[in-house]
């Protein structure tokens, strides 16, 4: 359905469900976190990690995140990368810079704190994907992978454009099946569905009947309307929600990604939404398996089909598979293509297709906090003993949509989480209200 974010952020380590379509809130909290952020176990079990190669400190612009040229025999695209965490990084900021869903990045790095990762720690950037098992035509969205693929024919090959998505929450799931784009709109207006309006009215947070273009519009700046009534592919004013099941059914993309998809997508483009948690692919004669945690509410998972395909490959093409490893990949569901054929195991292909990257000079879209001003209004969001917990809460608030600028100020062994500066009392009061509605925080208004 047309909506904004129902992602929440709480004092735990990740975004969660929201009570407001314009904000990250706490109403769907812990269940979404558990679904989206703790899917995986340690990456140390991945075959070939010790064999990672590449130039230490390679330019991050050298790795492609979104656009690939593939032939009909190739169904695995991209490469894995590694990078060191720097001070004040968060996983949502890194995910956005490399056009990854936050769930995908977190699943690949299950031992890394989402909001306060350790400075100097090396993380894996899972920038490799297996294409869905469908015709390569138009737009294909694989819900368990929370990823969109756009195909454009170029001679005997295809240009594949791929972007992370946010999808419908369990109780308002994104519909599957065949659709098409009926119209496109730059700077769309959001007409609030009656069901969403009723939800917010019941919580004491009434919504207007329509939200015009601007920072409060949950559709962002671009929208592609689907033939399934009330469903869209659109941008978002809550980038930290991309990679979660947190919407009212629509597909949402990062602001920069929807702009690119909008440009390359025409009206009448077919759209196919599928449920494929298990994917087989080949590249350079190597067979790969990619596994995601299935969405139980979407029905059959297709695992039986994958095993039938593996048996067929083994009989007809003479591939030799490590079945224990296959079972481990399915159980861990880390969402990374892993070589399972004998050649791949011997060559440590996981490492051969991985490169080391320098940290970008600036992470795209990372929230910035203005300097303190003596004549401004502020909101004291919390006072905490733990500096780490104060930093976590500050990061969560900074990733609200739109951002509430927030910093940590230490004094007398206490850590004050301070939001602002705000030019007017009205802006500060609005932030105070949002902090209460979204995060259940009872802040204090601070006058100049």
C-alpha cells in the first residue's frame, strides 16, 4: 500500500517498526530486529575467507554496486569486498553508501554492532548476488533477498541494474505475482490510506488526508505506480528502513537508487515479484548457492526444487557437490553466494572474487549534525551513564526520517543525548513530539 516507513528504532541495536509513516518508531520494534538483523552465524565458517585477495586499500569506486553486464550463461554478479570501520560509522551508513540493505550487511557481519561498531574492525560488504530464477525481463523483485533487479537487453547480453529494497511488514505483506508499471511521477503526493489514518488516530497521532512533496512525504521524490492498485515502487524519507520488512506493502528504495531506477524504467515495464529464498547460479563454470531466511508467511520456500536442480546438475554435468556444506549454507541463510561445486571448493572462489577497499572519504547520505548555537532551541532526549548506550541512542535518533540532529555531550560522568539545534520553539516541540511517538522518549525542552 502507499505508505512510508513502519520501521522502528529502539535502544537495542537496530531500526524497528514505526508508529508513524514519516518516522522511524518503536511500535514494531523487537520482532523486526530479530527477523532482519540476526539471521546469520559467524562468517568464519565460509569456505575460502582466509584466501581473500586483492589490493589492500583499493579505491571504493572500483567496485560496482548496481550495474552489471551479463551473458545468458552467467547468473552470479558482483564481488564481495572487505573494509575497515572508522570512527562514528554505523552499519546503516555503510549499507547506504554501497547500495546494500541493512539486513544483508548485518547478516554478513553478525558480530558487529549495528549502531556503534568497533573502530578498526574489518567487515564484509556482500556485493555479490545470484539472479532470481525468472525470465530476464523488466523488473524482478525477490522478497526474501529484499532486492530488485532491472533487466535491459543489449545484444546477446543483459544490463542488470540491482538495488536493495524495503518491503511490506508481515501484517501488510507485499503482494507477489505479475504486474506492470502504469505511470511514473516525480514529486508525488501521498494520499493517506484510510487504514493507516485509523491506526495513527488510535495512537493519538492523527495524519492529514494528503502529504504534498517534501521532506515529510514517505514516498520520497520518485514513484512508479503498479497495476496492482495502491501499490508502488517509490523512494523514502527513511533510508535506514531499506532492507527491512517495514512498509505497508509498497516497495521502497534509497533516494539515489529510486532516482536511477526511475530514469531507466518506462511505463508498461513488466514487474514480477517472487519468493525465492534459495538461489542457484553459475559463473566461470562454478556453481554457487545463496540462501536467505524464508518468509514463512509467503508459503512454500522452494528448497525441494533447489535439491532437484542440484541432483540434475550432478547427473547431467558431472558436478561434484559438498552436501554437508550445502546443508550448512541453507541453515545459516547468510544471503551470500558461496561456491559449492568441487572446482569452486579447491580454487577458493569465495576469496578470489573478493577485494579489499579503502574507506570512502565520506559515506553517502551519512547524517550530519550542525554546530551548537547559543541562540537555538534544543531537546534533552536522555541522560545516560553508559557512553556507548548514549552513542547508540544518538545514532538511532539521527537516523529518524527526516533526521533529528543529535549528539552526545559528556559532563560529570553523565552522557547527555541532546537533539538540535532548532531555529524555533515550534521545531523543537515537533522534535519532542516525534521522540515520544517514535521512540517513547520523554525529552525536556531546552530554551536558548
